[in-house]
C-alpha cells in the first residue's frame, strides 16, 4: 500500500514540474529596438521646428548605401518639401552624401560607409525661412535584422503544452483509481449465511 502512495505522489510531483517548465521563457529574441521580422532599421530626431526619420535596410561597410529620409513639420506633421539638406558624419568628416528629393518630404540619401560600426548623421536643414540642425544617432553599419521565431518552434511549444495536460490528466485518473482501490480494501467483506450462523452460535444469550 505504501508503494502505491509513493508512486502516486511521484507522478503528481513530476506533472507539476512539467507544468512549471512549460511556462518558462528561454527565448533569446530581441528585447528592445527593432522588432523581430522587421524589414528595415530606423532612427529619428526632432526639434521645435522639424522631425526627421531615417529608414534603411541592413548596411555593409565598403558598399554603396541607400537610405530614406522623411522630413516633416514638428507642429503640423506636414511633409517639408523643397528643403536643402546637408549630411555630415561626426565620426568621419571626409564622407560625402548626395541627397535628392523623391517626393514631398521624402529624400533619398546615397553614399558609402567605410566600416562596420556605429555612425551618426549631423543633418543641416534649410527650408524657406526656417533652419535647424538635427543629430541622427545609432546608425549601425554591419548589423543584421532580428529574425522572427520559426513556425516549428511554436508548434513544438504547443505540443509540449498538450504533453503537460495529458500528464496532469493521467496523474488525476491514477489518483482516482488508487483511491478506489484503497476504499475497496478497507470495506469489510459481506458474510455468508454459514458465517453468520456460526457467529450467532458463538454469541452468548443474555
């Protein structure tokens, strides 16, 4: 009997352990910054007059770089067209960049970063009577985009959850069966007519 109880307790402990591990998060996915599955990087800067957003696909040092610069009015969010933009790099003053407006508020930036490292742009803006200087920091040349979780990983997690549920259900059913066996063993067996007669003969009359 003790062995059956020990077996039941062991199964319950194992099921609880499996359930606890099923909820843990061991993923090494990105915790901040560019979301997994994104197709481009972005950095932004703003002032009391302008708001600038720079988008770019993964860059490699020593290869031509194409970036998109979105320029808008800070107060109204309206695109700024016809601006004169000048880009320089504090890390390397010798780098040259060509800027061409593709559509209102959208500018193509072409040039080349010499090495795989972090760069920044000092953006000088002249738009009509307004002028300003913004700093776009965190342009990481050589960095790869975060990869989204593979579908089979999700399927594996779902399968593990079902295994945990089945383990718990099995332990519950086993507990019911063992309880029934214990109750059955404790229940006295019914006496036959012959046993009842023998017992009555042994019982002294008052």
